[in-house]
C-alpha cells in the first residue's frame, strides 16, 4: 500500500474550524472554537485518521495487528481502514471470556469489516508490550510478520501524525483542549502548535500515569519534550466508558445547541470540562479556546 491509496480516501484536511455561539463562554468574554476532526473521514474518524494514516503507510501492504478493549474506537477505525484499503487486519481483544459471547455492536462492526478477532485473557493483555508475550500472542493469533500498531494506536509515527493537527491550529487559539486516552494525540498536537499556544488535556481514564506517558511519547517521536501542556484530571466521570446522567444530559444539550453529534467516551467529557473551567474563570477574558472534536458517535 502507498500513501496515495490513503489520499484516494479523500480525507477532509485541514479539518474545518468552526465558531459556534455559546453564551456560557461569551458571558466570560471567551471565544470557543470547534476543531472538527470528526469530519476528516466518515469511517476513519478524527484522531484515528491522524494516528493510523502514517502507520498504514508504514505497513506497506502487510497485515496490520492491533489491540483494544471491547468498545475500542481504535479497533473499529483499524478495521474500517482494512476494508477501505484492502488490508488484512487482526484485532487482539482484551477479555478471553468475550470469545464465548455474542459480539457487541462495536466488535460486530470490526468483524463485518473483515477484522479477524483474537481474544486474550486480561493478564496476557496487560503484558502485551513485553516482547516474549507479544511474540506468543502473534503466534497464537496467526499474525506473525504482521505490522504491529500498539493499543490506542499511539506510537512515534502516530504522534508525529498528530503534529499536523497542531500546525493547522497555529495562531488560531490561546488554548487548545483535547480529550486524552493514551495521550498520543495531545503529545503530537502540543508539538505542532506555535509559540505561546498552550494545550489542555482532559483524561477520560482514572488516575493513570498519563503525564509520564505523554513525556515518553514525545521523547520517542521528537527526542524530547515539546510545547506547553497541562492536564486537568477531574473530568473522567468514574473512568473509561463511564458516564453519569448529568454528563449524558450535558451532551444532549450540547448537540441541541450546536448541531454537533457528541461522541460520549471522550468528547462529551472534554466539552463538559471546558464549560466547567470557563465557569471557574480558568480562561482570561478575551481568550480563544479551541476544543478538538476528536471523534463522532458510533453509528448504531
Ligand atoms: C481514541 C480517541 C481519543 C484518545 O486519543 P489518545 O491519542 O489515545 O489520547 C480521543 N477522542 C476520541 C473520540 C477517540 O476515539
């Protein structure tokens, strides 16, 4: 496969930058912008495009194997890429017990896109970056020689892919805010922004080592720290894929106000955090805050 094949998918890049009117921000003299990465491609959505595209090019036609939980947006994007580009894909899924159950809608979509699913136990899954465990998993999955994309898709190529997101936002905002899973998107975004621009990360997982992970990813991708960024760890709502009635109501309300479909695992938490922060006076009057809409809801 060549990068030309990816271009044939006609990604919408640079992604649109929109300025909705939201009185919760306007009241504090803060401009809100939405960086619509959710519009890059209908199936290879948002940061998944930015992270996968350089890896798919590097795979150059080899089967791609990657890792994820039962609701992973990354697995779905990889499976969709496989179908669109005619590339075999293997998904290593956390949870041996899932092998004996009907597939949930997310995994069913992966399978329908031609991804071969290989289920592993949680302790094996946890040790998947250990070279011996990885080799054993690839052997068991009949995927030796495949191109390996790590869980969440965050490796040095992916981080460098996300640098373009920052470059597209140069000079456009004082603060750029993004929801974080592995932190790979933030690592690249912060590196691509211009001087004086700061990046705010909102982790959706509870109590991790995300700041360390981001520093490690930047070291791998760029040889050292890049950009000015910080994390606000208060908005995980109990952890990955957890939600509350309040968060759901917030997301529905945001959709009604702005006609943007709000992805619930990440984007809802980011937008909620920004409304809370603007209420707290975290952004100076006259500041422009850009929220990266990194994805869209799973269609059915
Ligand atoms: C995967 C995903 C993220 C997390 O990206 P990381 O690079 O792992 O931090 C954020 N938003 C959406 C919508 C995603 O699907």
